[in-house]
């Protein structure tokens, strides 16, 4: 699949800098006045919300992922907000400790593979297998690449393979944002870190009839993102909230995992609540801070913005 080329939107409609200024009187013999105006272009930039309470202000930058790894975007407004900021809040992070990872691979490694003597294709529902095979063809990946994977591992791998083939990354825009914060001496900290291993083990122990549905969801995600990742990135870089919402969708693969795992369900809810709590704490400290929030938990019903407003915190939209 060809490399996705992203063009950052050039500028908003030109705005007049202020009232027209009249020029000095023309030389004798020339009639009329010459009006002059100054036109200033305002380059498009990612949308920002502001949460305000008392003398505290937290600028909230919504992000979409994945992004093209060569995407250029206007960092100037965010860079200005980081000057003198108290803290940069980053999204929650899933992690697995080294000891836990080693223990899992020593004791539960068989959960990563189909039953002995079987391949992934043997244990999948035939319709799901056919749809997944079509995604392999889309990515020009051989079916054998996933043969020794359990459905959940195959779902993780096909998403990663798609991003690699289409030059997409989940490290941006966070890497750039962290670099801007470091340049201004602003402390960056995670809203929270969650242990994902216990939830993963719970899902991996389920029957292929259940986890195969998650692989089917991962295949659907690849098809959707192959069509919408580029326009979603363009909309994000231009601050086009409607465009972001039209071209972004909560990954079905993770929705499926959440539905199958009580642990994952709790983490999904905590991500919203922990983000709200971190923003409220930053507001209590006064001054101004910046928070980076995934659009999925920011704008959804009972998401971050709704819960902040329910606490009596004033929310100003991107144009505010």
C-alpha cells in the first residue's frame, strides 16, 4: 500500500488585522484617498479546549491516532501555551513490568499460540477466516505469517503490520509534544499507568469462538483506517473537529477486548475518571497547564469534557 501523503491545511480565511488605516493626503493634483489594509494569515493548528476554574487554566489538546509518521503540523499555538506552564499531562499508559513479562512467558506462553497441532486458520470461524484472509491480501502479507498466533495475538500483529506498511505511528504527536515541553523546562507526567497483563491473561484463556470475534474486529479496524487515517490526520492538523469525528472511530478490536475482560472494562472507565481528576488537580494548583487527551475519551458521552462540566468547571471550545 502506498505511503499516505498528508498535507497540513494551509491557512484559515484571511482576517483583517484591524480597522482600515487611511494614508496621508495624496500629492497635489491626485484625487481620492488610498485605503491600505494589512492581511494576516493564521495557519491552521490542532484544536484546543480550555478548562477553567478560579485562577487555573488547563489547555486540552485532543489527539487522534495513528498519524502518518511524516505529518507536519503547526506547533506554534501549543508551543506558546507551554511557556510558563506548570505541567504537561499525558494520556494514561498501559504497561507490563519486566518481572511480570518474564513470568508470563515462562508459565503461560502457550496462550499466545493455537492448540498443539492446529493453526490460527484451523480454529477460526470460516466466515471470520475469510474476512481476515482478505485483509492479509490487502496488506500483501502471507496468511502463514499469523498461522502460529492465537486470535488475540494475530489481532495485535495485524494492526501493527498495517501501521508499518502504511507508515503510520502511534508515537506521534506525543513525541513532538514532549520535546516541546522539555525545551521549555515543563514537567511531563502520565495521568496514570495501568497493568494490562492480568486482563490480557483473562482474554487469552477464552475459547477461540470468543477471541475470534476480536480478530474480526481488528480486521475491520484495518479496513476502516486504510480509508480514514489520512483524512482524520488532515482534520486533526487543521483543527477541524467535525472532520476528526467523521473520520475517527473507537477501535473495534479494543472494544471487543473490553467486552470480554472485566479488568479491561475497569481500565476503560478509569481512563476517563483519572484524566478528569488530573485536570481538576492541575486547576486547583492555579496558573496554566496543558493536557493531551485522546479524542475517544474526550468527546464521547460521559467523557472527559462532560465530566469536567458536571464538576462545575468552565469549558471553552476550540474557538474560545
